[in-house]
C-alpha cells in the first residue's frame, strides 16, 4: 500500500485488541439434534435482553444464548443490544467477538463498534483505532452492502480525532460529502472537532466557513456541540474575529450560558481576550459552573500574568482535578519570563511544591504534569532537586513522550547537568520534538557564553536536517547568537529566511531581529524593521531602546521614551533600566530628567526600583560629576547596597577622576565580593594608575594564589561563515605569520599618519619600549589585521571584543581605517 492507509482494505484483517479471559462465554455450537428433556428455554424478548444486558452483559449474553434469542436465525437487534452492553462496560474484545459471530448485521452494528473503537481502543499512536475503523467501514460497504449513516461517520471522525489521524479523517470527510452526510449537524460538528483535535486549523477554518454557509441556507442551526467546537478552533488557531463571531452566534441562539459553550468561551478569551475581564465576564454570567469552568478562569489569570489572582481562584475552587493542578504548574513556569532571576527561581520552587502536593494527594500524574514539573525544576535551577525529580520520573514509570523528554533535557542543561543532557540526546527517539532537544543543546552553549559552540551546533543541525527544523524558537535562539557574536552577515541571512518562510510574522522573531541588528551596530536596519512592524509590543520598544543604547545615543532614546508615552505604551522595569542608563550618554547634563524618571517608577507606574535601577542612577550621577548626590542616594537606599551599585560608582569615576570616591567604592566592593577576580583586577589597576607598582603586583599575585583568573581579553572577526578569534600576542591562528607581518607594516603607516601609541594603557611597571610592544599586539589589532587580509574590495570589516576596547586600540583603528580606506 506504499505507506498509505486506504479507506477500504481489500482483505479486512481480523483485529483483536482485548485478550479474552478463560471464562469467556463461547458462542452456541451447532444445534443439538435432540431437545433437552425439559423442553427448550423460552426465547427472551428483545426488551428483556436489553434490560438484562444493561445490568450484567455477560449474564444477559448467556441468557440470550440459552433462550435462543441469540442464535443463527436471530436478527441484528438482539446481538446489537448485547454488543453495546459490552461496550458500555469497556469490554471491547467481547463486543468484537459478538460482532464477528453475528449472522446478520445492520448499519447500527457497524456504527456502534466503530464508536467503541474510537472510545476504548488503546495501542500505539493512531494505528489501532483508525485501522480498525477503516477496516469496518470497508467491510460494511463491500461484505454487507450497507451504506454508512450519520452515526457511522460520527464514530469514524471521533476515532480520527482521538487518535490524531487527519489523513484518514480527510478521506472520511470526502466520503461524507459525497454521500450528503456532511450537511447534517451531527456530522458537521464531528468534522470540525476532528480537524481541531488533529491540529489542522486551516481545514477547521474551511469547516467553519462551511458551517456558516449551512446556517445561512437554513439547513442547520447552532447547537451546544457545534458552538463548543467552533470556539475551540478559534482559540487554538483559527482566529480572534471568528471566535467573536461564534460568541455573537451563541448569544443569539440563547446558548451563551450553556455549560459547555461557556467553558469554550472562557478558553477562547483566555487566549485571545483583550484583558482578563473578558474571561471573568463570561465566568460570572454562567449560571452553572464545573471544575472545567473554574480551571479555565484560573488559566485566564495565568495567561495575563496575574499569578496571585490565579492562586486565589485555586484556593476558592469547590473541586479540583489533576488538570487544575497542571494549569497552576504550567502557569508558574510561564510567568517566570520577564522577571529577575530571584523571582523566576521562586516561581519554579512554587511549582515544585505544588507537584509534591499532587503526589501526596494521589492525583493522576499525566504527561502534562511531568513536563510541567521538569520545567519548574529547570526554572529553580537546583541540581540536587533536578536529580531527585529525574529519579522520581523514572521510578514512577512515567511513559516517555516527545515533550516530557525534551523538558528533561532542558532541565538537565539549566541545572548544570550538560553531560546527562547529551547522553539523553544520544538516545533520542522522538522525531516530532527533535528540534526542541537540539534547541536546548544550542541554548546551553548560549547560557554558558559559548556562542561559537552554539553557532557550530546550529550549522551542524542545518547540514544534517536542512531548514525544516527551524521554527520560531530555534530562529529566535540563532538570532540571539548572531547578535552576541556581532555576526551581522549570518543574522541578515536569518532575516531573509524568516521573511521567506513566513516566520517574520511572529512578533518574537521580529523582536529578535531588531535586537540582533542593534547588537551588531546595524541601527538603520533595526529602525527600518521596527517601523514596518504591524504590531509592536513592549519587547519591541525595549529592543529599539537597547539598539540605540549600545551606540550611546542617549538623546534619541529620550525621544523614543516620549513617543512611548504618547502611544500609551506602559513600560516595565527593563524599560526604566534602559532609559535611566541612557541619561549617561546624552549631549548635555540629563540628571534632572533621570531623577524624574527614577521617582516616577513607584509613584506613577507602581514599579519599585531594584538594585539595577539604583546602580544605573548612581552611574548617571557619577558620569555628570555629581558624586555627592550619588553617595547620598546610596546611603538612602531602602535595601542594602550591593556590589553592582559600588561598581557603578567606581566605573563612573573614569570620566571624572575622583580618587577619594574611587577608594571608598573599592573598599566596599572588596568587602562584598572578595572572591570575584574582577574586583582584584580593578584594585590592581587603581594602584597602577597611582604608580604604586609593588602594591599592584602584590594584589595580582594574591588573586592568582587564591586560584582566581580574570577573563582574558579576546577579539574576533568573521570570514567564510566562521568566527576567527584572537587573544593578545596570540600566534595560534594558521595565518599568524601573515597577520604579524602585515600588522608591523600597518603600524608604521599609521605612525606616519599621526598615530602615537598611548602607553598609559599598559598598567605594568616595565620599560617604555616593552609597553609599546605590549600595545602593538593587542587582540583587537590582530583581529583587525586578519579582517583586512581577507576582505574583498569595499567589504566592511567587523571586529568584536568581549570587554571594553582600550583607548589606544580605538586610536589605532581610526588611523588604520584612514590608511587602508577600509
């Protein structure tokens, strides 16, 4: 059959799904030639068989056989009653044996058994139920010459929906349309539900339009099932306008307050509502509510980030089930985004506490639950807890699934178990979530600052799988890597791919492209995309501000802030951190503006300044020489000033030399972070600038004796879709001989043009000629020289450094650019 599932198999296979117990009642043998001495049992009427079967299907079956009601000459109705009784109690195998024995079958026989397979069949994936349903449909038409009824089609569509088989569902839809059954309300509801459950939202949309045409022609009217299915389709992908149209239809039909319709409306507005009030309004109008209604309200609050209100609903719920707990667990994980690490970890720990409560209460642990607790553990980032949760998942026998296994890899990575994550990935068996696992490995490299490794991982994936695996999340991750590396060329290729693949319409991808261009210094491209975006969110505005901030364009950032105010865009704590920081890069003293912004955070926007905001404000004050006010601000902080605040004060002294303030800041910094190597480097540099060479050397010696190492300065450039990295006086590059020879020549040309090496940037007590030698082979100069050697005519050379570039390198690059025309 070449891998295709045909609707009508040529030789229907016999399919048994339930093993029979040894006590199963056998079907009647051939008629006995001599009647029993007491005469035959009186034949039971059909009504009596049905009543008895409802009470005890096995006993009823036996009685029907003994009485002759179920025999070679009996009609289908009696056997149908026995078969349906078995299906009601979940005995699918017994029901199938009754069906196969039946001397005569009617359409109801087939419809009942198909519905039974849809409801009861187990097995792997969609094979069991849908193959059995297809076999029965073929046998119905060919062997018994019967035509499917609306109930037959409903059973078939239900089987396809529950087992996720849209291919067979589409074939059955075509058959229903040909026979005229698709215009029946019951069948139309089943078609729509099948497409929604199978994730075929385009087909669901067409079914929605078909439903509208049927309503307009007067062939059907809306009922609770069709409205619920339509709202589910709208909520899960068809669209907001269609969902609102269905809501209006439910109101006109008087079904808005129906329980199932109300629950579907709550789910729709949780996804697409303008505010949580849309969800609350539907909930409050419902005269009857069940656990689904309450869980929908809780999920609505979580969707809009109102975690405390969601927990209040959770506490007030008259009844809870495992779905409720899963909603809370998932909500905790979802709402850790956009907050500081401290609060994210708190959300993860709350999720873990909820999971413990679920286990103690004996609630069902589903695949969703396992995925949720693994995500919560990943957020908490606690290695020991992650090992405990991992062990629990294995011991409790939780079934492996694509999404839980992907969450397991992500948890291992975020909890510092990258070795375990790679071992799990090597045993990967789930094609549908393969890209998620790859993405987790890529993000692991990103979080560790290993951007070149992340890029290598992506290119390896691309070579092995092509572009098919690149989804919105993967593309966002790769764009982040391009931005962190300053790899504008690859970033532009990803922008082109996003436009061609349709992923550019995803707001998250657009925001990531703006951020990438900003980090690469391509401000015009960032502005161009921002202005073309049809729908911007706060992340878009923050990305635009960041792009200007990286180029120290403070005045433009204040203009963007004014535009945000006019557009009624509500800022968050990140926005304030960016705009406050921008005040240190304005063309004139903007401390008054900065102070006004800082004070407006709690008074106007209800945002309490965090340590980061105080540090940014202190830096602005120091940059503009207002050290007294900066120290007063630190002294009046409602929270204990951290190392970040004192480091900001220390850094601001570089613009306005103030040794007294520098010493005080350094004293506090050393007390707060005695184990941070950067603190020792700052202290050593401060002593060197004061010509206290022996003290400076002793400070560095103490740092090395304690096993601390500073992050070495590194510069890199790009050629042939590869990153070429250099350290100071680095000779590991294959073309190092050409690089050093070319650099010696270029330095002489720059000196002729007026470049004078500034040895004050060499903070070592050595001879002047040695200082000049140290300066000549800084990593930035080596990377720039390699770029010049490899660049074509008119090609831009892009060089990136992992720390701030020294003043001498800045001067050299200006002269080198003029000398080479690059």
